[in-house]
C-alpha cells in the first residue's frame, strides 16, 4: 500500500512539473448551450446510473483532443510547451459543432466512463493537424493507451463503479440507455468552445 502511494505521489509530481513547463492536454469545453442539451440527457439517465456510477456536472464536460497520456516521459521533461507547438492551427481558436452519437464505454478498466460518441470532420482534421505539428517538432505523440484504434471523439458523462462495468458493456443495456437518453437516432448536436484563446 505504501509503495502504491509513493508511486502515485511520483506520478503527481511529474504531472505538476510538466504542467509548470506548459506541457498540457488539449481540451475543448462544451458550450453553455451544449451544456443544456447534455443536462437533459443526464437527467434522463440519472435513474439508470444513480446506483452504478456518478454523473459529472455538465459545466465540467468537454472533449479531450490530446490527452496527457500521449506525452512520453521525455516529452514531459524536455518537450516544448503545448501552446508553442499548436499555436498556428487556426481551428483551435474557434468553436466547432459536433453531432451526438450513441452511448459507449470509454477509459481504462480501472476508470471506465459512460460517454457519448461524437462525430465531426473538423474535429478529426484538428486532431490530425496536432499530431503532425508534434511530429514536425521532434516530439511525436504516442498512441493513446485507452484508444488503440486512434482518436475516438467522445464526451464522458459519468464515472462507472467497477462492480457495474460489465453490465453497462452489454449491447442490450447500451441499446436501452440510448433509447432512454433520446440518442437512438443521431439528430442532436452541440458546440464545443475554442481550445485556445
């Protein structure tokens, strides 16, 4: 137990050092209007999730375009500040619209989340442009350990308790939750705020 706490403290220290150097994840917050849409979805899902997980406050919701886990140890200690690398990608300075897809399970086994798939060509292009810029500066991003197939845009709305993950992974459970949440047909969309200002 002591070793685990020591490992976590070391991890936190490295994270703080990297953040102090400006090596940061790239994230787009959900717009105020988008928060209203997601709040209605969360309200519909609350009876289904209340005893199996914890719904996130909608004001904290967003989309991670590049997560911190994609920076390797060398990048975290020696790499350039994130903003310096991506400052010429114009799309990061503007809001973007994405369509809401169906519910899915995201994250790791230790920290699984219920989230909504998102679709938007501009977001995919932006992620590709970011990868290219990091490659050109000599600090290529590593693959996301939680997304081996590449960038999968999504918005996590609830943290699932470990004991209940298998239940939520069942296709029939997800199908029912999509109907409950009004996501069975992809007809809704939300705006994401600019990542840089």
